[in-house]
C-alpha cells in the first residue's frame, strides 16, 4: 500500500496536466529556462559558405532545419502546449545559426529519435543535429561531426529507495532502460551482458517506467540524468561515478566538410566570447551543476 502511494506521488510529480491522474502514464512536465533570461546571439552579417550544399539550401529557404531531442530536461525539451524547444542543446543550435548568418529565432526544430539521427542527416530531413549526440568512430563513417561542444559521461538514475545499485557492477539481473540505438544502450549490452536491457525511443518513457517500478535503473549520459533527478529530487537520484566519456558533437551530412569546419569555427568563437557559458548557465546550469570547461574541438581531416 505504501509502495502504491509512492508511485502515485511520483506520477503526480512528473505528470503533465493532461495526464496527472494516477494510473496514467506520466510524462515529465516542461521545466526549463525562462525565455526572458536566455542569451541573445549576434548574427554574422554578410556570411557566405558557397562550398556547403547544406548551407546553400538553408540560405535559400531562410532558415536551418535542426534535429533535436524533445524529452531531455535542461538539454532539449519541447513544450507540448506551444511547441517551443528549450535547453542547452537548443541554445547551441541557435548560436550556430547566428554564426552561419541566419537569425537564431528562425531555426525550425524537428524531433529525431536517437536511432534515426544518421538517416535524417543522410536523406536531408535536417541540416544539422544537436541532441546529446556522442561522437564516435562508427558514426563518423555515416555522418560528420563538428565539436565536441560538451563532455558528458554515462551514469545511472535510480529511485531513492533503491539501495542495491551504486554503479554498473551492480546491474546483474537488473532491468535497465535506455534509448534504442544509443551509445549507452550499446555499452551496457557489450560490457554488462547480465543486465536485462529494456529499450524505448525516448528517455522520458524510461523514467516513467523507473517511477512505476517496471525497471530498476535508467542509463544514459549524466547530463541528461541530472536534469531528470533535478525535477524530482525526492524520488530520483544519480548514483556512482560516470563510467565513460561522451563527447557531444553537432551532426552534419557526411562529406559537407565546409559546414563542419564552419561550425567548428563558430563553436570556438562562441566559447571565447562567453556565449557558450551564458547558454549553459541559463539552461543546464539550472540543475545546480556549474559550467565545466568546454572540451577541445576535434578538427579531424576532411572525409
């Protein structure tokens, strides 16, 4: 009976107004940066990038189409009532648009699940992708990466009354949820094969399942998990130390090296002029974790 009451409370904490009643699957409510406290980004005047087919298409239409996540607090979250996206990744996408000569307010965001990111870039659904997208060698064979702009690390989110999980070494026989196709899912599958993996398209569904005792832990990058824990600190906590390094990059179509290098230049400039830190403090910094030093940009050779 006590357990049922705790589950109901958890669902009320996380449920959106339209699904607040106990017994319905809850989705985390929008909780993020105040629009009037977000930085403004100066648009580069007279910017040209004729060697980039992606940039030329965007310049012709008047805006970039950017792939993003919609269910990650403080990183990339979509308000279901207004359709507005907010978070650190969203701010990175906006400042990149400004650096490439198009007003940040014109960006058209499109939610793309982790498993579909490469396909969306390859078939031209999006111009670039900013959404906790880990740079790795396998993905570089399919798409290009600018950055990294942030260094995360895989960790574990559990219920506060869960005392048997303090790190990945405790996952044998435990039901562990992550996003299908994600790097964290693949790492648990490869390195901790005795864990019972559960996969969904979004982490918000994983968190719902954690709150309702259907899984024992959620695993992904600590930046994402910190956001969820900050929304329900009495119910959830991040445990142990990060057990990987996850350099977040901006995904671009493979072969569009002009765009990739221009984004590298833009990231470096925005880090130096303070825009990167302002964006962090107005978004992910609201979780209480201070701004880290941005990672060194990897300008790997043209492909």
